[in-house]
C-alpha cells in the first residue's frame, strides 16, 4: 500500500511507544498454526504477502490474503491463527498494529457521542481498504515510523484511524472498569524479561502480594499464568520479527534456559519455536 508497509525481510524490532500502540512486521518462510493466540489489545492486521486465517470455535473463520482488505480484532479475543507463505515469493509478510486500552478509552471518552448507533464490536472481521481508509492508515504509519513524532502527533494519527474505522462500523469499546488483570498485563508486558514476582508486581500496583493474588482469583486468573502467557506471546512476536537466536529470545522473555522456554512455548501454542521459522 503505497510503500508504507515496508519489505520486512530484515524487519526491525517490534515497536511500542508512549503506551499508545504496538506495531510489528511478521515475516515467515514456513506455514504454521497457533492455537488460542490472545489478542490483548484492539488490533489491525494487513497482509502484504501470503495468507492469514483466524478461527474461533466452529462458527467463525476469516481469511486475509491481500492488501485490499484489513482484518480488525477486538481486545482479549482468542483465536487459532494460521499463516501461510505466498507460493510465488515463499514468504508471509504482514503488518500488526494494536491500539492500547489507554488510547481506546481516551478515544471513546472524547468521541463516543458521535457513534451512539454502533453495536459494540467483538471477535474479528475483515474490512475493505478503500482509498480514504488507505490514505488514513498510510498517514498514521508515516507518523509512527518517524522516531521524532511526539505523543500528541502519534495519538492524533492513531485516533484518525479509529475514527475512519468507526465511520465504517467498527468501534472498539473500552471496558467499563479497569480490572486488575488488565493493569497487571500492562505492567508485565512492558518488561517481560524482568524476574517478576507477585510481591514485586504488587508493590508497583500499590498493594500487598496477598491482596494481588486474592483480587486476581476474583477475576479468575493467576499471577504465574498471566506472566507466562505474556512471555509466550512476546516470544511469538520476536520469533516472527527478528533473526535473534533462540537463546536471545528466551532471555528476552525471562527464561535463562532456551530448552525451558521451548517447552513452555510448545505447551502454550501447540508448536515449537523451530516450527515458526
């Protein structure tokens, strides 16, 4: 699309700035399928080469295989994800752009009155990339790819994409309240390589370890489960966007032993790190 989704053969590291967004450019040379991949935030997907398929249960399955459409995924969606390289190029290349819960909440707070007739968006769906939406996305990506762009500039450009999506019937809804699990996810995801403990995380969130564990249990989750899930998803992103060794990726995910990382990865996604590359 006008060159703004670059060739990612030598893709840079995934980018996350100002707690506004996260962007990655996955590049694969082998087909693979991941079970129960969690989209923590509202996400926009665009395929440059190859085919992407998302499936949830027996009823919902969607495919994206060209740059004339995008796919939108609601926050906290679980889906089986299949990626298949293009037969001609031998590569799968895509854009992954997620909008933080903080950005979504601010956007909804400021502009919800303009979209009162929209039904809350859930799951995932494809959307035609018409000329106006394409230009809006291009403009946003140019700002995000510029290291000099300030917080207000990036927020403005990301909000422009959210407005364009809402005008086409896609409105990402913020949660009614900020659950502890969501706050903890943001904290852990900012430094997945850190040797986190429940006590340390509790101090960051202004509560005791016992209170943290009790409130997480009320939300039907657990500290160790959430930490491991965040690390595994971070590892998945690094496997698809870097040429780092397995040891480097394991270390970046908080694992000293690559073998232990590989075991946890296979348990979580149903495939080994070697299958991704």
